[in-house]
C-alpha cells in the first residue's frame, strides 16, 4: 500500500486497511498475510500494520525471504 505524500496523515491508509480486513472477515477469511519492504521508508507501513494487529511471520506462498522484505500476518475473528 502506498499513500501519496499529499494524503499522508489523514487516515487514508488506515481506512483502506480497515475496510479490506472487514471485507476479508465478511468473506469468511480467517487469516490475512502481507509482504512489505524492510527499508526505513517502509517503517510507517510496518507500524500501521502492527497497530492493526499484524505480527511479523515467515515467508508464505511463493515468497522467499530476503533482507528487502518483511512478512506479516493477522488472524481474523470468525463466526461473528
């Protein structure tokens, strides 16, 4: 996810992430995982994901770990 500079600090990324997680939960998805960069400029994204309950995890699907990426995952409540 990337937010253009002019829109940063207005909650756009958090609103998009919240809506995506709600939609995933409504579809019955029980886990959402993501890959993001590990460089300093991706720090705000990692902080956003962590604040939304994502935790660092290992690679998933066909991803391969490298010094350039960070993997995160979040279990979604089900049956609610």
